[in-house]
C-alpha cells in the first residue's frame, strides 16, 4: 500500500511496515526541544517521573530564546532553571546568550535536524523542520518531560492535505506570501490535526529559507506538521551541517490525500494578514491606508539571512520614517555575523533601525518592542492575535520582509516597489 | 466518573492561547499567578468573577496558537471544571489531557449553551445537560488511549507506571 512522506516517517519511527491516518502510534524521537518558557515546567514534570537522566544527552536540545537576554527577574529565574538542568544532565546542545539563536533558525543551521527524522519540541513552531523533509511537531511541557525520559512519544497519524504550487513567483513575492495566501484560503483551522505537504514546481525552485518560512506557519492553519519533499536544495543545505546518516522519504505517486489544492502563483501579490488572525489576508493592492508606528523584521518565521537581504535591498540608502521604529532581529549569531560581513547591518543602522541580538522578544509580546494601546506594527512574525505584541488594543499586521521594510520607510503599509 | 456542575462562560471561535494567558505573564509557571490573568485579553473581568466548577463553552478551534501548557493550567487553576468546545486545537487538546483538565468536544453543546446557563457534565458518559434550558447534548467519545491517561491521573503518572515507578 502506498503512503505519504509523513506516514512513512511515522511508520519508520514506530517500527511498523505501514501506518494509516487516525492510527495511534508510539514513536521513537530523534530529537526533543524546549525553550525558556516551556522547559522549566517540563523539568519540574521530568523530576516527578522519578528518572535520573534524560534518555540521551545528545538528543535533548534546550534553547533559551523567548525572554533572553533575561527581560526581568522572573525570566532570569526561568532561564537559570534551564541552564542548571542542561549542566546537570550534560546536554551537548544547550545554547547560551551570545552563542545562540531563535530555536527554529538555530537547529537547522547547526545541523541538528535532518531529513527523515522525527522531532518534537515544546514550541508550536517546531513544525518548521518539515522544510527539510522531516516530521516535526509542537507539543506542551508535559509531553516534553515524558519524551525527555523515554525518548518516545505517542502520536496520532494525521491525514495529509497536499498543496501544489504552479507558475512563476513574481518579484518581491516569497515563501511568506505563499503561506499567508494559503492560510487565507483554508483558514486558521483548515488543516487542524493534519499534515500539510507543500509541493510543485514553485516549491522545487524555492530556497531552504523560503521553505522554512512556509513549514513554520503550518501550525497557523492548525496543522500537526508541514512538510516539503527533500530534493537537491535540501541536500545542498544540509551538506557540511548534518554529519550523521539520514534518510530521504518521498510520498508514493498513488499516496492517499484527504484533499489536494492547486494554486497558480504567477499573479500573486505580496500578502498582508490584518488583525487579529493570520487568515485575515489581503493582497498588498487592497490594503488601503494603514499607518504604522513600528516595524519588526525577524523571528523564527523570517529572521534568516535571505530575509535580511530582502529587507536590506529595500532599505539601502533610505531612511526609516520619522514616526516609525524599525527593529531588526537576526535569527542566530551566525546569521547576525553573516549580515555584518555582507554589509546588511550597516544598511539597517544607516537607515535608522535598531538591530537586536537574536531573541523571540517582540513576536510574542515579551520584550524588545512592546506596543502601547492604539499602536500598529507591521511584522514578519507569525501571529497577530489580540495583544500578541503588547497592549490588547494594539494591532499587528503580518507580512514578508520586503513589505515590512517598505512600510518602515513610508510610515504606512506599502509595497516594496513604492520605495524608489 | 464524577459529574461536574457550574455556570457557563461563553466564548467565540478560534480562542487562541494568547487570549487564554497572554505571553506577558509567561515569566512564571505558578498556577495561582497564571489563574489571576486567565482569559484576560478576551474578558478582563473573567478571572475575578469565575466560580469553582464553572464551565468554559467555546466555538471552533479552542486553544489555537502556541504550545504553552500555561493555558490549560491557568484555566484549571482558576477553578474551571471543564472546557466544552465545538473543536480544539491539537496541542491544547494534548496539554489539557496531560495536566488533567477535562475537555469535551461537542458542536451541539457549543451552539446550544448560552452565557450563564447552569450546566452539568457527566465525564464518564460524555453527556452534557443544560439545566437552564432543559437540553441534553452528546460529546465526542474520548479515544480509549486517552482514557488510560486520564485514569492514570495524567501523563506523568502514566509514564511512571510504564517505567515501573508505581504499583499498578
């Protein structure tokens, strides 16, 4: 019987020949992940289980990234719990401020996730790693605790929805626009409990950074995982990063899909998600006049080098609007340094932006750019829920880096071609 | 299994975890402190007025968004006895079972129950009774495997048993 890539990876990790949607399986995990918000609770639960050691100190990754550098005393206490646990357990992959990154930018970059692997993380955007042809999904702290002890987790095999993107992406339109457009079409629960398989010539021609952005936001449609079939782009990306054996899985030609969506993206415009839902999407030509007070370029969705390059292309030689604060947050130290070498950071500073050390910070209303009542922000982040970036009466609009950069210059939500 | 009884607090579709417990309070995992801010950005008066035993009733995709277990924990800690929704986001669904917050999926109940209705929930049979309106609704059955986790008293106890840490 034929299977999808998601079903094949789950079957392999369950030690089964085949699995079917709806089936509950106990699977071996290749990697488990926690951060400074979810790990403290997981560590407390881990202790309650009564085991001394994690199942494998090389396969438990802890990345304090949400409220670091510590934003207040309570956050400092939480980060300390994570740090001390990492030392006690002798974890190979604990990343300290100054050597870290936003978890979902960091793990692929460091070669900690590979095609065909099964990764769970106590962070909803763990689904990002599906871009590499892996199965990755978000869980809560108690699930993380159990997986740290057992090296296993139970999962329900999801049915798969296949998305096929045809045509040629127009200039200034990328992975973020494609995923916002898709969520706009199917809604924030359109893929609830399901796998989203991203395929077609447009995906084949897309860089890894763009694919990571797309898989990252699968959870915004309610999906269990997002996944991209591994190909030459995947192999080039992992070359020199992944140093252990891995396996490439592909969906069988006659695999069963719950639904198949086909999109022609040739006429697609940059997309903007209006408050307060990632599905509340409009093309840039239908945005109208929306004045902004802040722009944020960064996050696990769009904090990668290609995103910074795109923003810099718009901002080069321009100035941030006098009424706007532009905050740029490279996703990892390595991305930060690469941006420095390429002169991108100089472009941002010259334009009048604030550049921050890697952190999730403003994306979840933590720190480094909180909004007051009545303020509006355009952000390359992933959620625009009520109060997401600060005051419950503030507003977040989601876009790709080019639109965010153009908006920062013009003081209103704008297309990149308006800045010339 | 026990019956739960309380007043209904109605919420709409797509209630996200930022609404249930905003990230500005995630610098702690103390349940009592989380409880003080439960549902704050959806209804700022909720945490001050909710009574032990009360029931949250919501539409589709309850608990969408982040993986923060602080969300079901805040709901449980402010005394809510169970959440009834037309459907749940998947991470919230897992988290609720794992920490022992009863949740029931019932589109009929989500549609029929109004703010302030007196509701009785029989977790064993999945029957929801609206005492105010004299109506009864059925909840989707809980998968047998999830029932095992509940019977063990949450995932951690279930894992302890598997590892032989507890007598069965």
